[in-house]
């Protein structure tokens, strides 16, 4: 599916859209994915570097679900920072962190995926879940992540994709095009947001196509792991 001008315009200021749906974002993630988003984040945690005192940066962190999962799954994380441009999403995340008594373990702050303001070689792992397809400069975001990774550090990307099986793909696309936008629009009060999210999934490169983009931006040992019949994928890459 070609990317239309409206999608590109939204990508320029996508955080405004996420601010609008922040109050329902977590609920809709669980509902519309049938809680598979929880299972996918748990699997992402398995790819963390196998070392002590890990420093982790989560980009486009939203309400902080990735860092909360990683912190619960790994006792090796000593520093966890999440950045996002959507301040209302961050506010929702800070409320969750307080309830979970993780406010001293995880820091959420405003930051741009395409211009990460941390020193070179700062993190052992950089993660991003369901956010890479929304950045307005894909190469710029990947290069910014590469820059702040330490040598041998890992980038871990969790993103929607499309099933390879034609029957499953057709069923999935029917759900994604016809059902998900209606439920998402009804519960969030923002029908455009969920139509936009649907269209970005269909237009974004996935599988081997996305691994080529990671290679182009300097990452080595690039691999991908389809999840749940291919409707989501984990991508792994390392800095030289």
C-alpha cells in the first residue's frame, strides 16, 4: 500500500495524535491485540544483552510499558530511561510507575527519536516498540539510536508486520481495516488515529526488507523473529 500525503503529514507531528488518545492507549492496546502486546514485550526482554548493570533506553516509550516489562523480567538493569515527544503519554506512564513503585527505577522524559540527546556510547540496549514506523525520518532515528549505543550494544525493535500466509494475511487485514479502526475510534474518541495506525502498518517495510534498512544504517548481526503468525516481529541488531 503506498504511503499517502496525509500519513506523511501526520508523521511530522505524530505525538499530537498520541497525546489525544493517551487516556485510552493502554486499554486499547490490550483489547485490540487480545493482550498479545503483553506477550510480545515479554519476548522482547529475552533479547537483552546477557550482562550485569545494563543501561537501557526505550525510544517512543509512550506510557512506559516496555521498560516496565524489562525491569520486571531482568534484575540486570541498573539504568532505564524512556523518551517520547507525547507529554500526555509520559504523564500516564509516570502515574503507572508510581503505582508500581518503579518511579525511582525508571525515568520518563521528553525526547525525539530522530535526535536523541544523550552522549555517544551511553547505552547497552536501545529498544523501541510499535514506534519505529511512526518516525518521520527512519534513517535519522536508526542512526541516532546507533550513536548512543555502546560498542557491542543491541538495538531491539518490536513492530507490527504482516503474515506471510495468504489466508491469515487476508483475515488479519480485514480485522485491521474494518474492525480495529471502528473499535479504536469508538473507545478513544479519535477515529482518525486508528485509521492512521492501520495504514502505517500496511505501508511499513517488514521482515527482510527492514533488516536491509538496519544494515544500511550500520547495524551488524541483524536478525528478525516473527511473532504470532507474523503479525508482529522482533528485530535485533548490534553496533560494531
